[in-house]
C-alpha cells in the first residue's frame, strides 16, 4: 500500500476514533508528511488488533516506584485485564470497550465504572503522526516477547529522546514503550514478556457478572468524598460533553480539597474545590503552560477549573456545574 493510500486510511481511523469518543470536534487532524511507515502501520492496526499476553508496567515518577504485571486479552476495542495470583491486585478484573471501563474489586465487592482509557492511550501514540513538535526516526529494534521489532524513536527539536516504541512491523503491535524524563532517565515503561497474536477468545471474557456487587459510578465516588470531607456535591452536567472520570480528596497547603477529573475525547479537565475562600492563583502551579483556569467562590468554597481550553469555555463549563445528589449504588 502506498503512503498516500495509508494516509487516507489513517484519516478514516482518526475519524472513527473521534466519533467513538463522542467529542464532536469536527474533522480529524491532518497527518504529517514525514511520518515513518512503521508508525503508519501501528496506527492503522489499532482498531482490529487481537491478542492475549502478559506485560510488565513500571512508573518511576511515584514514591515508591510502581511495578506490576498484567495479563491482557484484547479484541479490537475490547480489553480484559487480569492479575497474577501473587500480585497485590490478585482477584481484580478490568474490562473495557469504547464506551465504558469496569473494574471489579473483590474485597469491597464493588465494580468501579469509569470512562474508557485504552483509546486515549493509543491516541497519544497517534498524536505523534500529527504534532510537528516531535522528531520521528526509526532504528533497529529488539527481540521482545520472542518477536523481532523495529524501533520508533521520538525526540524533541534538540535531539533529546522522549520515547522509544518497539513495534512488531507485520502486526503493528507495540510490544514495548519507554518514556524518558527531561534529563534522559527512563521514567516509565511497559513491555510484553509473552504474546499470542492469533488467539481464540471467548466473547464472555469481556463481561463482568457478579451477583450483589455494587456498581460504583464516578458520581458515587464523588458523593462519598463530599460526604466524608463535608463538601457540597458539585458535578459538571454530562450534556456539556465532559464525563466525570474520578474524584479524590486532597489537601493543598494544608487546606482540605477535592479534585474531580473529567474527560471529553482527548481533552481532560480538572476541577479543584477547596474548603476555604483562598486566592485561586495559589493553584496556578497545578496548570501546565498550555492550560488555562477559571475560578469563583461559592459560600466558603473556592472552585477552580483547569484545562487546555479557552477561559471562555471554562467559564461556560462553570455554568454547567450543578449541585445535587446522585442515585445510590446499583446492584448487579
């Protein structure tokens, strides 16, 4: 297939991805003209990949560093993640499709419901084919999980390496991904230790059935945090396009607060609620350079919205934030 034909195919892939995320933000981004064929193949393969395998995940930018093993089953946009019996997460099961992510916790007998994550993860890889700030090159790969790979090297304009992706060129599966910090130290990675690219998968693998298990939505999580910390329950209306992903209690400079995370396709938004009328500029350090924030006070609470959106859009989202009470947890 020619590069021109591949480019046309990938535009359809991007369009399908945007439609699946439901962000309604128009045409897919224009692809760069210098994208290596290896990356084209990886992106084109994503919607139809099918495999089972085991991989190791590590994040060093946490204290202490996190490292664990996951067992994955994938069929297109459907995923299932299990954990080894000797893992601290043993018994937990995660299933996900393009619409929802369900995470079963056996000790609490709860199923945590969240927006999907894998689509967002591969879109970050796909973004390499559109964002001109990345320099892309290829190199000889390694043998990963018994398969030969080719390497995609991602660097900044100064030649500092940001990522390395090891891709099996025939299937387009990313078998290993390394992420580096600002001084070139590996900050995190995942790597397959074994993989089957032609498995037989039972469709029921992507269904969680557990009688009497409580289904905990993000709204229920927020309700719990608000009740525990003594906050007014506030949530952005889903009609805005932003869906609540998580809610946690957190302190800022000794002041009790709540952090709500929302997603809309590839856009993420954070809502910080503090239990004191503090200067919102103290939270500016939480925002990246490309992000804006909008704030206001309500009674004794300070609310701050942070995201990669114009301030006017954040102000409109503030108007879509309502006070109420979610329904109680459901039962399967």
